């Protein structure tokens, strides 16, 4: 006869085998359609679930695969694991843990996620289900033209779904966010180390710290402290979404080396020196994803003891003929001005470049397609015959071009012929004025 220990072992193996096999015999497909319908009603977005399975080991849990929310697959989840606690299985309130595996969130999902977070939970639903813990593995933010880091998140919630503790970190260790409740608000600390911005201008941040407070539908960034390119950027900002999305803030830049960042914009013409700036920014939009498109900035800036590489303004202003620009450079003591922008259009105005050889003033506009239009007036300090030479700026951000103004060139030739030497400068001024008058007249009668 079989002894008692062997019987116990065999019985245990049979039970384990049944627990492993039975879940695949339970038809959950019928319930999936009901779950999709209920989720769509609650979220206000179309929901589809590919498959689901019930498991009893190592503890009872349900795993759903290939979950898609929203139009155009705005939110996709590779797998969702729902694990109830054993002690709550037979009680009125079910306590569960959620694990999201490899979710992918598109930019278009931001708006309905924000709407969900602003809606208050229904009291009866809160009483029936207590989500105790949420774990997110390998979260991917699929933003157009941006390579954002893959993230892991961990959150603990109270019985009323209030956040008790949360942390978020990138898988490469570059980003870390900690959230701690403080009364009616949440204290948020964001720390960054050796991270490249996932934008059109991939700037490298050595380290940064953001201190924030989240209360209701308002996020106050009380402290911005960034170290990059040997300088510091400090400031503050506010983001709210009561009705429309609104963003505003101010920034101070101190002693930031501009050579590497400016070379990202253009390899042929770029700046070196150290940047000092003060300014503010603001934006308003109906949707969160549109904030960047309506962003407005106003900055007063100054670059000290630098070099404009790729353009020799002294040579361009001195020769007074259109010629191939073969590089060169312009050293300056200060390069200052105002930067105004709306969306992807920029206006550099009140430009002032000063050095021992020249004094240049002007303005340049950058269109949304990165095309340049503008003018510079260059005074050569060591020249008796040339003063206030007007230059036209055109081309693109990556390949800017600067040539003497056509009308001024014609005036210079005429003035030099009438009064050699002195007449050149007078002719430039006359030609410039005549060009302005002609442009106004052309505007009245068409091209």
C-alpha cells in the first residue's frame, strides 16, 4: 500500500496540475466583450481586448493581452495583470494590484487621460474596488519626431484612490521622479543626469532638478535648476488645465557656452562666447499636445567676448560687391538683442554687434520653414569713407547668406564716381533711401 506522505505529494501534484490547466478551460472570451463595452462607457473611448486568461498560481490573477484604447490606437498595452488579494476575494470591497506591461502612449492620448484624471471617482465604484498598487513596466511615449526614454513606474494608492507614494525612472537611469503627498497637494521632485533632450535641438543636460507642486488641475514648478554647457539656467513655471491648457513662466540664463548648441543649428555659420539672458514664455491651447505650437517667448540676451564663425562682416561691408562667402569670422565684444517667438517663427530684433572694428545693428526673422529674412547696418570704425553699410540677410538657418544691399551698392558706385572717397558713403545712404522709397512705391502699384 502507498504510504501517507506519498499520497499527500501525489494529491498536491494533482491540485497544482489542475490549477495550471483549469484556467485554459474557462471560457473568458464571453466576458471580454462585456468588459470592452463597460470600459468604453466608463472611459468615453473605444476599447478592445485581444485575449484574457485566468490563472491560480502563484496567486489568483487575470492577464489580458493586446489592449487598445482610443482612436488610432492612442494607448496600447501589451499585457495587463489584475491580481486580487486573497483576503478580499470574499469581501464586499475587492483589493487589487495592477501591472501594466509595455504600454505605448501616443501624444493624442494626453487629452482623454487628462479628462479622466480630472473627473471625480464615483463613490459606489470606490467602495467596491480598491486599487492598492500599480506597477508600469517599460512605458513608451510615442511622440512624433522625439525619442523619449523608456520608463518604469510604481504607485501606491489609499482606499479612496488617493496617491500615497509614487516613483518613476527611465530604464537608462537618466531621469527619476518622486511624488510625495502633502495634504491636498503632491510634492514632485524631478532629477536629471546626463540626458539629451529628445527635440529638434538635442541639447545635453549635465544635471537638473525641478521642484513642483501638483494641486487639483494646476502644476506649479517652483524651482528650475539646470546645469549645461558650463552655465546655469534657473526659473519657474505654471501649468493649468481647468478649461483650456495654459502655460507660463520665466527663465534666467547665466554664462552658457553657445558654440556647441549653435553648431547644431548650422555647421557653416555659428557663434562662440557665453550667453546671458532673461525672459518669459507663455502658451494657451485647447489640447495639451498643442501647447508647443502656440508657445510665445520674449528674451533679452547678450553674448560676451565671442566670435561669429563663417561670416566676416568687415570684409563683406568693405568690398561692396556680391561675392562668394568663403567663411572667415567676426570677433565681437558683445552681441545683444531681443528674441521674440510664436510657435516656430522667431524674430531677432534690436541686434547690436560691437567690436573694435565695427558696430552692426539690425534684425532677422526666422520663418517656420527656417528661411531667413533681415537686414544689418554695419559701421566700420576705421574707415573714413564707409559708414552705415546696409546688408541683406537671407538663406536658411543652416546656410545663412549676407550680401550688401542692391540699392546701396548702386548708390556707392554713383557716389564714388561723383566724389571719390567721400561720395561712396554718401551714395550708399542715398541709394538706401531710394531703395526704401522704391519699395514703398512698388507696394502701391504691385510688382
